[in-house]
């Protein structure tokens, strides 16, 4: 299963790649919308994990572009813990919303659940 991680936080990206690769997923990272689009051209991704606080654009707009081309399920991550942020990310098309700092086990479990929902796990 392929996972695309879009975040400009290097430590978060490294942690997620290590976690997901150890769990048997093929995880790739992008720091910008342009990098995410380039990775999208390399083939489909089963799950997108995207930071809502992208410095070069809106994560919701990126999801619309990627979902139409190369992404199945999507997880929003953010530093916000407001209920409205969770509702807003779901309304934008994200399947799940996790707040930073997120427990590593919670991320892995959410990816597993989304993969299972797509019949991949």
C-alpha cells in the first residue's frame, strides 16, 4: 500500500515515513504542493496524510486535485484541536482528522483502518 505524506515539518515527515515503512507501507513525502503533484504523477497512492498548515497553499484544494488524479483516502493532521477544525477537514473531503501531537500508534491505526476500508489490508 502506498502512502503520500505532505508536510513541511521535516521531523514529522521522517517519523511518519519510518513508522509506515516499518509497518510494511511504501511511504513517500512531499514538502510542497508542487512536490506532491510531481509524486502523484509517479502513480496512485492509497492514503494521503496531509498537514492542513501548508505554507504554499490550501490543503483542501490540494486534496481536491490529488483525489481526482491519484489519491484514495485522506487524513488531515494539524496543530489545531478545535471541533470545528475536525468538521471542516471532513467537509473538505478528508476521511479522518488527527491533531498534533498525534500518538504514533493512532496514525498507524488510522492508516490501517482506511486501508481496510479500501480492501487493502
